[in-house]
C-alpha cells in the first residue's frame, strides 16, 4: 500500500487538493501497478509562519 505524504503551505482550495490527490493517485497506479484503492495520500498543511525559504518566513511576504 503506497502512502504519499504532501506537506505544503495552507491556502489551497478544496478543489485544488482534490485535483492534486486524483492526479497523484493516478500516477502512483500507473507507475507502481497497484490498484487506486490501495493508494493513500496524506496532506499536511502548515501555516506560512512555520515555513522558511532561504531563511525568510513565508508569512513575511
């Protein structure tokens, strides 16, 4: 049973997360040859104040 974990900044819409999940499940099924029912996708959303890129918090703009 493949488990895919996605960690990203909060702020994506329900529809975006749904589309992302469907496309990832489809890719895992194609590449690994497992039934889509066996693919688990976990989405972890973080506040932008908890993510830094190049030493700068994303919440700083």
